C-alpha cells in the first residue's frame, strides 16, 4: 500500500480492499512494515492493519496492546490460538516505522532500523491464511470498535522473512535517505609527475598533495 499517507480520525475511518486477496500464498513466513504517526490517544485494541480478525476469520493483525496507548504488537492465528510479538511503544505525533518478522518459530519486532526484542519461540509456525479482504485503520469485524487515530503510510507485506540488513536498508531508503546514501564531491587536489614527458608504455609516479580516500585517478 504505497502512495499518499492516509489519515484516520479514530472514529469511523478505515480503508478496505475492494476484493479478497491472498497475501501470503503457501508461505508461513511474513514481514510486515508500516510508517505510522499516531495521535496522542487511541481506542482500546486499536488496529493499524487487519487481515481477517473477526468472529469467523482469523489471520493476522497489527494491534494496540489493550489499553497501553500506542504500544503495538503483531499477532497471528495458528489455527487454534493467537501468537503475539512483543509490543513496540511509539511516540505520538512522530513518524516511525514498525516492522514485524515471522521466521519459522521466531517472531521479531523492529522500530525504525533496530530490533527492539525477539519474542519467545512461538507454539506453531503455521499462519491461518483464509483468503479475505484486509483493512487499514480498523478491525474487519465491524461489530467491534477498534478504530486507529493517526496517519499511516507505506504498508509493505512480504511472504518471506526479511533480514535485519534488508529492514535497515528499507528504513533508510524511505525515511532517512541521507543515512542510506552519501555522495561526496570530487576532491580538488593537485598532482605532480616525476617526468613530464610520458610516452605510451612509459611509467611515471603520481604524487597527490591531498589524502582523499576511495577515489581512483587515471593518467591519460
């Protein structure tokens, strides 16, 4: 879900897919990340992302930890019970990226570019994968009131367990570009040749007055 950020008022706003979607295929691994700017207050169990979380369908969800305002966990249904990551505490009125990675029987939580903590080994590696619609900003069961309040952007879901290096690169590329790529200007240094008359096949020594590292020079 890429493009313009979406703002949710915490009352009746949500985004829902037009059709049912198969987000994971045959995989039981998942990486889900989202940039979020939460408001100061939230409803109990507010949902940022919900893929089948109702009385009839249970897949996975990013949800506030009960009444712990702006602490969000990832949970998935293994066919008989829910498995939970540790919660990530977020700052209100601040852009942050949260990422959850399920890799086999491990479940990790990341805030921006760093892992916060790995959850204890999960009971079952299987994720229930009933093909259904997904919803952003609220639970898919409209009988419950779990509207999220804040701004959401760049939701990314992969049916594979991404590495920590990949998560760091993703964060810096999207949110902190100067930390991801630095372009330095070409140094303005002077050089002298040991012999000013050089013909093809001859050799000469180049003496550089500066000490720029990582720059290659070609004598032509």
